[in-house]
C-alpha cells in the first residue's frame, strides 16, 4: 500500500473519543447563509474536465450568491503535489467536496444544507 496513490489510500474511520467527564457540545446553530461559504476550484490549463467543472461552479455560485475562486496547480507546488491526480478538485470552505466531475445538485446541497 506504500506505493499506492493517495487518491486510493483511505484511512479507517475512527470513533469519536468520549469520556464520562467530557463536556457535551452544543447542538449546531442555524444553517449558515450560503454567501458565508467559499468555493475553490483547483484546476490546470487545457483540462476539459476543469472547464466543465468551472461551468457548474460558476452557475451554482451565481445562483446562491456564493463567492468562488480558481487556483492553478501549475502555479502552486503544494496544490500540485496534493491534487495532481484528482483535478479538477472543488473545495467548500477549504475542505474537499469532490473531484473529477462536479454534480450541480450535490454542490448546491453542500452550500445550502451543510449545517442541517
């Protein structure tokens, strides 16, 4: 597994640690307005999947009033090393949402129902 691509390496899910003396967390508050999110599209020039992803990101973000930004892996070594096998990659608030193909409904749901 050491030579396996990070794309295919998965860490096993770990149960949250609880103790008798741990404080209870407050229930989540109301959902954040969509405009409080940031969508990041990580792409590279000449990538047809990236072009397709950008169309979806532009459409959904425009409809919801969500800002988005594009980042080019050819200009950022850290992004290249992390995502070169997965582009295009979409991040929502800095967390990976999807890669390769962007589903419009799934992105919209992530931006509107994330905290429900």
